């Protein structure tokens, strides 16, 4: 089934690259198409490019026969059919957890947690990096790079090490120490930049233009990289028994993840893999970096950049590239976008941990706390089947809960002391 609109014959046939079902890059603003290449901006209007496809015969059976990784969906991604013949981190097929205790605490009667902390470097970024690496190899790059708020740094460094590539990773110097160490351990080039993420991203764009063999996963190969987030939507639908949830809550940084989960749901529906039932997409941001939530609240179609000031550093992108498209997806599906304070973020982390045994990083706290706030505001239906995306491991952001949690008591090594401590609690 073709999902490729108005692609010229030259755009569809002139590329020498094997990127599976991908046939061209299409502008999200004006619809202009260009051949597959390391391009991210439309030459006509400078709008963002995304991958357009001509899908083959993809069925539930063919997917279920695939590996227990994102490569079971390779027929829906811009990667070659032999993608598994090259070393990669094999992310995906993380658990979908029935979350009755958290649901009871929030007032949701049918709640699931998509726990992506089980990926190789413990965040959803392994998905997008795996796709970016596969595309970058086809496009002739030899160095894997990124600007990052932390999770992407981990994923790029690990994927490059696994593939035998060099890596260059740029991070804000204020990044959490745990994320610095869990990137540096892979022994690539790690550069701490004096500035916030938006400063780091601008520097990466300059470097991408200067080094033709450097694949910046979220810059010059961004159209391919972003498609990896579709696999979150694919897995949720497959794990629910080949159906779509009624509501899904997604943390928002650049906004790409939310838009691609939505795209994944739409593709499954159009391909007949699921019944295309209605669903609502909700976005979650931290108040200290909530430009998309602010635009939603004020009814704007554009995003006013902000300077981030939040403990949720993995979401601290003050000028989100996909912000307007997040607004489009949320409004089209009847969802909403909320934001929560840093104190509420910590409360969300702790609530998820004590009810479901899942320790999430600050982005997970944002998702849980925002869900609570949207329920209280009457935006989320408490009776509808709902999925929350938990996209990173709490071991990466220990500072967020340091001083908030610790031993119940320090006691002598006697049973009487233990009884006393229990009584006091």
C-alpha cells in the first residue's frame, strides 16, 4: 500500500541508497519532495523534511515472525532489509505494564505503562539512534554524532561503540553527572559546551556543515532518526492485541516523539493492521520549559522559544523543532497539553515508583504528574483506556530525588530496634 503522495518519478527512482520502503523526503509544510539524501530542510520553503514511503505487503503475521526488537517493523522504517546483518543495539519490544495501582491513585480505570527503560541504554533514544545509524551507514557517513540533553548522548555513544564507529557527542556542561558518566564510558569524543541545549544544537548544526562524514542523528539525518519513535506506537498497538488505545500521554521535548507515535498509529490504521479507532494524544511538559503547553493554552499555532529552567533536563529544549506539529496532532485528536512544576515532577516519580515499581527519570515524573493534572482539569477521560509513555530510567537523574528519599531509620543491630523503628513509622 502506498503512503507516498505526489512523488515525482525522479525522486522515487534516482536514489542509489537502500533504505527499504523509503522512497523520498517530503516537506511537512509545502509538500515538495526530494530524493533520499542527508537533507533535513526543504530547498523550496526551508520547512522540515520527513520520510515518505511506498510500503510493501506488511501483515500482522510478518511482523510477529520478526525479531523481538524494532527490526520486526523494518518494512515500515527507512532501513535496508538486511539491517540486522550489521552490529546494532537491537532496541525495542519493551514491556507494556498493566498499571492498576497507579490508575487507582490517579483515578484512571484502565491504565497501562509503556516502560521504555528496558532499552540497551535505558531510554527510548536507542530506538531513534538505531534507525539513524542504519540510514547513516547507507548514506556514506562514518562518524555518529549528536547534540544531547543526556539520553541521546548515551544512545549515540553506545551505538557507535557497538558498530565500531567513532562518535562525537555535544552536551551542556550542566548535564546530570550520571548521564555524563554513562556517555563517557563508551570512550568516544564527549564535549561539554558552555551553554544550554539550544546553544549546543546550534553548534551541532554548524559542525554538521563543516564535516561531511559526520552524521548528526538529530540534525543532518534527522528525518530518518525521527522515524524510530514510530516503533513506540507500533509496539503499544501490537501489545494491546492489535488495537489502538483511546488515550496516550507523551512527554514533550523537541516534540518529535509525540508526532511520530501519532504517525505510527495512523500508519497501522491505514495499512489495516489495526482498526483505525479514534484516540486522543496528550503532551506533557515541565513548567520551567513549557513553550508548547503555553502555545496550546493561549491558542497559538506558533511556539515562542524560552530559556529552560527545570530539573527535567531531558525535556529542556526551549525552541522545540516539532512544537507546531505537536499542537496539530493534539488538537486534531482531541487531546491537550499540560505542564507541571519541579516539585510535582518529583511527586510523579515517587508515585510511579511506589505504585508500580518503576523508577523513572524526570521525564517520567513529568508524564505522571501532568496526567494527574489533566485528569483533575477534566481533559483526560478517567474511563478511557490510557497509556503513559515512560521513556527513561531514574538511575540517570538521581539528583532529582536526592534528599527526598532515604533510609526510614538508622538502627542498632537488634530486633527491638527494628520493632521500634516500625512502630515509629
